[in-house]
């Protein structure tokens, strides 16, 4: 039945299955995720708690793609990558120091957090029905999606497989790009 429903795009029954995920992800990846507008989420805002000193530094720094406006290619030499990673980390350390200093000086956390960079980690609970999650995953697993978004999507698929193995096998066969 599930095969028939998925193959023929009868997706309504899959809206009855809810998936809850707890994620820690860089803010710039989170912005890509919320564009789908099909999930309910509860994100730590940084208004009530001091955010931890955690930010994302890519393992491989991609260079600008030569043949398209967006995206990246593995075309930067090791020296350029090292320069970028070191500079980015120093920038994040300085921003975080300003953030904590502002809080210690009495600045409201909701304003102090403006010192934090887009690669600072956020944390949220994400709830989505399986129909919309499959659509979301198929877009974020696509080769044109941002590398970091692909990594999160692939991890979500891996997390779901032990819990709903039959449905995830059908997803890979019939839905995934």
C-alpha cells in the first residue's frame, strides 16, 4: 500500500506521521531550512540564556563556482583554506567576546546577540509530518543544495531509517532525487 501511495503521489496518509528532531546547526543552514515553511519549530532565541561559544568552521572551504552564481567547488588550495578558517575563527572569537562583554555590561541579550556571526550554532526542536519532511529532504539532499544542508539532510535520513525502515527505503526509491 505504501508503495502504491508514494508512487502515485497520494501523500495525505503520510501527513499523519509526525517526526520530531532536535538539531544543533549553524544559523546560515537554519535559514535555508525555515524557507520550507512546513515545519513547526522552537528555537533557542538567545533572549533568555547566554548562548555557548560554539560556531561552525568548515572542514573544506569551497571556492566560488566558475559556472554558476551560487554554490561552491573544491578549488581552493590549502593555504587559502587555512587563511579563511583561521580568520573566521578569530572573527567568531572576537564577536563572542563582544557578546559576553555586552551582556556583562547590562546590555539586553536580544541586542548583545547581534555580535554573533551567521556560523554561530543555534539549537531547535523541529516537528514535521512525514509527507512534508520527504519533500524537504529530497530538496536538501539534491546535489545543488548547499553542502552543509546536504549533510544535515543525509543525517536525518540515516536517523529515520532504523525507526521507519520500510518507508525510508521507499523514499529512497521513489521520492529522493
